[in-house]
C-alpha cells in the first residue's frame, strides 16, 4: 500500500491544497516521506456532511452488519502487519515488537466490539408493559434502549499509534454503537494513520455501507481539530492526550450553540501506596518492578506510576537505594516526538527546582532521548506545593516520605482524580486502613492490589478513566466494552405502535436479547 499523504473524505482522497508537513523519525531526526497535506475547511465540511448523511442508515443497521465491518477491519490490519511494523518505528521510535504487539491488541479490541454489537445486549432493552386498570392512573406502555448519538470525532493519540488512534478503542466503540466516525490523525505518525485509515475505508466499501461511515482528516489540533469539534453535525468527541489539549476541546464543545460531550483521557500520576508490611518483605522486588514499569515505553504510558507514597523507615531507604541503582542501569530511550521530549526535559527541571526536592536522578538526556528521573520529597512539601502534582510525561517517578499514617492519608487526600491507584500491602494490614482504600477509590478509575498499573487489559470489566482531571467524565471508560455508552443515549418509546418499535423492543424478542421486562430479567 503506497502512502499518498492525503486525507480520506469518505471514499475519496483529499486534495493537495492544504499546508504541507512531514513526519520526523525521533531517533534520527530524518524527515520522512511522503509529504502530508492538512485538510482544508471544505474537506472538514465534506467529511462532516458525509457522516451526517450516513448516520440514519448506519444507526439503523443490524448488530451483525456492524460486527462484520469491525471484523473486516481487523483482518485487513493483519494483512498489512509487516508494513505497519516497518513504518511505526520510523515515526515513533517504538520498536518493531511493540508495533506488532499493539496491532494484536487493536485487532482483539475490534473483534471484542464486534461480538458486543452482534450480541446486542449492550442496548439494555427495558420493557414496562401497560396496565390500563392501574389506580389512581393507568400505566402507559414504556420501552427504552440505548441508541447511537450521531457522527463522532476521534483524535488519534501520540503514544499508541494503533490501539488509541485511527482504528483504536474509541473508533471501535463508536462504530459498534452505529455512529459514523471522523478521525483527526495525530501529526506525529501520519503514515501509520493513513495505512490504517485506508484499511477502514476499504472495509466500509466492501461491506456496502455509506461512504460517510468513516473519514480520516490530517491537520493540526488548533485549526482542523477545532473545526471538527465545532461542526454542527458532530455529536461527540473521543480524545486521548494532554490535559491542555483535552481541556481546550472541552471548552470548544461547551461553547457550541448545541454543546456536545467530550470524552477526554488526559493523563494521570497513577499513585502507588506501599505500606510497611509489603515494603519490609518485598523491598528488592518492588524496586525492580517499579523501575521496569516507570521506564516501559520510555515512560510514555498514561498509566506510568509517577508518584510513590510510603511511611519513612529503613525499608524505604533500602527500597530507594535499589530503585536508584535499577533506574541508573537503564539506557536512555527515544521519546515519541521532539515536543514530548522537550516537555519531559522541562518538567524534570521544574520539579527538581522545587523546595524540599532531593533529585536523586535528574539528568534527563538530550534531544529526543530521555533518561529515567527519580525525585524524593516529604509529605509536607508534597501537600504544600501544587507544582509537584503536575504530571511529567516520561520515565520519572517521585517518592514521598510520610512520617506516619496520618501524613500518608493527608498526602493521598492532596491527589486529584487518577486513572489508577495501586496498593502494596498485606491483606491484614490493608484491613486496618479502611480510610486509605476509600480515599483512593474516590480518586481513581482502577484500584489495584499488588502489581503495577502499566498494561491495560481489553475486557468487559476494564475501566480506563477516572475523576477529573484524569478524564473529562469519570463515569466512562476508553478501554473495554463499557466504552460503547460514550457514543449512545437512552431513548424511551411510550405507547408506540408495536410494528414501529425498534426490533430490540418488540414483543417476542426476535433478537434473543436479555431484556428487563416489568422489572424482571428475561429472554422472552
């Protein structure tokens, strides 16, 4: 498949009239070919208009139709695995093994949503039959289910060029729900985005679906991205990236004449609390495991454990010594792009200059390469200096010494919303800290007992989200099948003619779905 460097507007290829840009190899600084063209306002309008035209037909399509589309996309991506494995390292500095592993995850995700669409139970069909004899007033016939919102804009993520980008989780969830998708490709990996986009485009055509079911747009976030979010045909946005980027999209969406939801995953400190029982008995294992987790993917996972809280003790001293040695042995890694590298270098300098910081490892590297960083402070300085609670995206972690249980709880209370929180403790020990578990549960979307938060399983039960500012809406997830409800809304039909009801709400259960009928779960 030859790259053309143009947006995909439904079934068509965009023009060459927009501004030109190139992808850069972060490891070498090489400017990669071909040149890509930003979409024009006319192309943004055309993509949105096609999506709106496609919505009615696609929204009313069967779960089997959507499942076939998602499975065809997965098969198509597997068919270009070698090309993706070659291009992705060139654009991101990530190794080929990571590219192949992420491709497997992406295809798993697509097929999981295909199964969900086909099974159909996600619509949560509810039927309350009429009771004309009820007193003091007759009861109407009420039937409700989740139905798709409308065209969705998805912003590709920098750190997961496949699993959180063109055919990633948000796209899979939106297509499974019956929403056309317009993807704003990330400018740091446009070649990967085009390769994946052409597979999706071909799958839409092969399944005989309206061309507006999918478009891929190139351009920067401040102009092209803003134009997409402002477009009146767009009904929801999915975003994975920085707090500043996500908040900007939220503000644009809220200022529209018709505000729309923005589901933004905006980063996290992913605090880990190490209680004395675990720290005393697992000092070396915890230190080495943390070093591996912090530096996985050069620290560019949104679940990187950036803050460690522990009660001051000789075991904590041993832990820090082992952690420092383990991090020192890790060679500098290539970051995804120059902008992320610059932000990392600046963030470490700012953090290291704060009062009360012991910078154990603070040499951040040069250019697009990053060295691991290790900072240590105490609970009083952590609670008193908000700058210490800013995310530094990269291979760094901050250890907070707490003199006692009360100060540790205070330090946890200073945390904002998080994607994850991890507890290392014995079961009996943790049973004596109910306030700790309750506090972390209120602040995180996923609470781990043991282990490390890097690595997010794609499953029905996974929650990858959390209270603001980890995400814009802590009631949703960007990973797992619950994500489908981002792009749907409940609709109730009252006293509707039976023949005009959606199939899922008709008597006789033609789709064989589990439904809530008069308050009782049933497959009737």
